[in-house]
C-alpha cells in the first residue's frame, strides 16, 4: 500500500543521472514530504519551552544548520501522487516553481548541526546550555 510518509532512497545517484535529464524523474519527492521554516535562536528557558511545545504536536522536529534554527513540519503535500509527481504541476504555487534541484536533498544524508526529535532532547540541551531554572522545572 502507498504510504506518502515513507521515504526511500533514490535508485540512482545524482552523479549518475544522464546529462540533460530531469533529476525529479528519478526522485521520491523528498521535498514534498516536509517543510522547514527558520525560527529565532532560543536564548532562555521560555524560548526552549516554546520549542518543546512545537515538538509535542506530532510530526514536528527542530534542526540547526549552519547556525540557523528551523522548525520542520513532516507533512506530505496533498498533491503528491503515488508516482511521486505533482498532481497540480501546471498550477503549483510559486514556492514550488522557484525550487530547483541544484542543491536539493535528492541523495543528501540529512546531516544537521543539531536535530531535536522529542521534547526531552530539547530539555536536555537547555539544561546543558542554560543556568538552572529558578521557578518550576520543565
């Protein structure tokens, strides 16, 4: 059965895609399975508490890449078809039109400077970074 959240690696490496062919023809639409928005760098317990709240909402994670913090929402585009193609390609949003395969994550190993996938990780990082919280603990 088709599971739009399941991610499989591409069958062919980027370097092996024949010249002149569209990389998307070989892709499993990783870029259509999540979106990430930059967020403010957390500086105090309240900021980290907000990050914990974000993660408590299901398929959400937070990552840091090149010093920038991001909120990542794991959610498949409703227009992604079983063949990994866009169901509204001709009328897709501008953000999709502007996206290129130049630096896409086609066969990227998704290494981040930091990745937080549960609220406990956020709490532990805050504990290691910040002075003890004087009021109620997380």
